[in-house]
């Protein structure tokens, strides 16, 4: 039934709600009569002008709008454009006079879902037009959502390639295993990043980092930090200077002032006897020796971006056994929930790593760690954060790790 008070009449159990924008009472009555004869139920709100329609649209969201292109305060495509702005996403059917059918076609080309010609429309045609308009708009929404999803997927894929590159190795002297798991199914890409670069002298430089937050801005920042680090390594910049430069870059490039990043860089000596570690607020490292697995957390400085002025970070040099493997990771690996209150934690991760032992291959070790964490987190909503893991180990003289 026609309602001029701003609400839909639900006494007839209306299935389809219409906002009729029409200044002529006679034409409005004809639409009501056609609606009453239709095979589906309509609830109609009548607005006599564009200004009144704007008020109505602030109170209701109809299933469809029927718009006369000749209103006291708007005419033709101007009226259509205004309604599309006021009721974005709502299908619109325009109504024209017998001599203005071309205006209806033009309106469809400009985004209206259909048009009706006064004097030749009946209940059946009205019903068909409304149904068609609603379904066409749904199809448009679905197509737009699909396109946006595909575009996000392509953008995420490009960002992910930037965050998680192929290691730049010059020889077979090092074996590298890398893994990445997203912590938000169907959600935003995180800012976890890593890189591995072998220098001309045989030393191997390893980086892992995590930009706080999720989204394209954080991911792009992570890509920028990783590429800058690789450039500095190839240019011969030492690890401590590189860390200070990364902080300057982060502060200059971050989209918001509270964004920070945790980073660890490691240099494995060419003689396989020592490592140099520079840590900026990042979690520790698992060291896999032939006889044991232990947690290494050397002294370090704060995360990048937390200080008002860039500073220096302490470098720690450690002697290691020749067959030692290093496992670097982001905090998503040990922050998984094991019950409603507790997380796995560093101790829990180390205990499980020790249960795997030192004999299994790097791939099996890393995959087992991640599988274990995912299985613990699954009953509690899955991984709460992204997980990046690197397993780096010198190979023997035959290229085996």
C-alpha cells in the first residue's frame, strides 16, 4: 500500500519495498494500482520531490527505487545522479513519458537498471522490471566484489613476492628452507618478511622481520625494508649500520607514527665457525647442533621506530659448531593459543623443537613445527598472526645439509 508518512506498510506482508519518487499524484496512484494487481506484494513509500526522497532515504533503504525523471527540483540525468548518490547500491528504475523513451535508454546507459514508459506499463511489466532491476543490481555487486577480490589477490601476490623472496645464493655451501603461513584466512596480508643473501666472500647474511599490523601499508613497508637491507648487504654495509639505516627508512616511510618493526639479522661466517647477530626487538633464534637444540636470545636494542632518534644496536659474535643450523621465525610461531587462556610461548616451542631432535632434515623440522602450532591453534580460531620461518644450515662438502 502507498505510504506518505515515511514507513513501509507491512500489514500486507510486503515482500518488495519501493520508494516511488513522483510529483504527480495521479501517476503515483496508477503505480499503486499496478502494484496492488501484481503477483508479488509491494510496500510503497511516495516522495513528491528529490529533496523529500533524500529525507526518506535517510530513514529507510528500499529494495528498489522508481524515479520520475521530471521532478520539481531535478530533471533528467541530474535527478538520476542525485538518487544514485543518496542511495548507493539500490537499483533504480526510471519512468519517462511516451515522447521521452530515449531519455530512459540514456538513463540505463548511465547506471539505471531499467526504464518504464508511462501509459504503456502494467502490473506484469512493473513486476518484471522491479525483479529484473533487483537481480541486475545484485549481479553488479557480485561482479564488483569479485573484481575487487581478484585485484586484492593480485596485489597481495605482488606484495608477498616482495616480502618473501627467493634467497640470493652464489654457491651450494648453504641450505635454506623457508615457509610462510597467513594467520588470517581471507584477511589482510601481514608485514612479516625475510631474506637470505650470500656475499662474494662466502659469508651468508640472513634477515627476518615483522612490521606490526596487517594490511597493504604494512606489507609495502616490509617490502621496502627488505629490499633496502638486500641492497645494503650487496653494497658491503655492515650489519649495525644497516640496522640504523633501516630504522631511518621505517620512520620516513611508515604510514602512521605508531608503526614499528622487529628485526634480526645474522651473518654466518664463510669458515662455518661463527655467527654475528644484531637484534632489534625480535624474538630469539633456535640453534640446532648435532647434540642439542637451544634457544638463543642475544642482547639487542629496541624495535625499529620506537625511539625518537636512531641509534646503534649491539652486535654479538658467537662461535658455533660447523653443523649448526639456525631457525629464525616471527612471533606468530609461538603466540598460537593452546587453550582459552594460554599461548604456546617460547618455552612450549622449544620443548616441541627438542622433541623433534637434531637428526631430521631442515624441511621436516620446519614443517613439523608449523603443523604442530597450527594443530594447537585450530580449535581456538587458527593462527592469530602470520608465521614466517627460515632454517639455514651450512652444507657439507657434497652439498648436503
